[in-house]
């Protein structure tokens, strides 16, 4: 895995910071999923594997230090804590909870990028637990490259279709809500109506089905989960 193939989970209750960090890290080649609080982060971590967690300390409900301490009992995913507190006692508390690094707000985005790169380089290489390819009938989806192929022919996807398929493939066999897709794909930002954003997701799903389904009206792979969202099923 190259550094830019890494999947990063951002957990911060500040919508503006989530959006800025997500946009910045995606621009620098990372795959990003975002969560607004510890409860949402726990749900994502129960179904997905991440290469790094960027976690705000000061959040309502369960704070970042408590979440780090709990996660360390189950997973070894690197954790970078973000906090407005710069006192040495706070840094020590964060590191003692199991965090790999600690960055005080406000910070320069470039410094965050360097810290992330340093952490990821320290992580020992392991055999990927994900399969390299997923089979969708006559199609083959390359999990690492995010590419869709039919035999030796490349199936061209738009940027949004690529992001949508990558997100659904990461949670294959599990329902993903429209709200999650809006958040993970960077939609539903300030000024967007949720209803309109959900309609936009539905439109993108329809377009993606035309490329992966033999009969888009009777989808076999990209299934609708009534009352929830969508789910990708594979052969």
C-alpha cells in the first residue's frame, strides 16, 4: 500500500473542520470517511477497516481520549489526536490512552499531512485482508485501483461513480444509508438541502446501475435496501 492508497477516518464534531480536512486529504490522494461523533465512528469501525484515524479530543458525549482508550482494547489502527488543548498534561493523557501522535489546534494543513505520512510509514506492511478483485457477473472490480473491467475492456466511470462504488465495495454485503453516502462522498455541505442531496445520490446510483447491471430495473448487484439506502452484493 502506498501512502496515498490509505483510507483515513476523520472524527470531529465541527462540521466546518470535517469538510476542510476531508477536502484537503482527498486532494492529496487519500480516501476519506468522516464521522461527527464517537458513536458514528464506532458504527463505521464495526464494518470498515481504516489505515489511520484522525480524532478530535473535545467532542460532546464520548470524547476522543475515551474513544481512543476503548479502541485500543480492540484494534491497532494508528490514531492521531487533534485538540485545542496544548498543555503537556493533555498531550500525555492523549498519548497514554494509546494515540500515536497529538496535534494542537490551530495547525497548518501541511503539518497534518506530514504527521499522517510519518505515522503511516511507521506502520508495518501486512497482507491485505481485502480481496484484490470483486466479481460482478461479467465485470471485475479492482479494489486497489478503483477500476471496473469487462474482460480486457475498461469500463469508464465518472469521479462520483468511482467514489460511490469504492464506498459500497468497502461495505459490500452491508446496507449503506443515503446519509452516509452523502457525508462520505462530500455531499450535503452547507447550503445543500438533505432531500436534494439524497435525490442526487439516487441519480448517481441509477447511472452506476446502467454500467454494472444486465437489467438496471432488476438490479442484482447494486440493491436498494428499503428505508435505508443501498447495498453492493458480489458473486
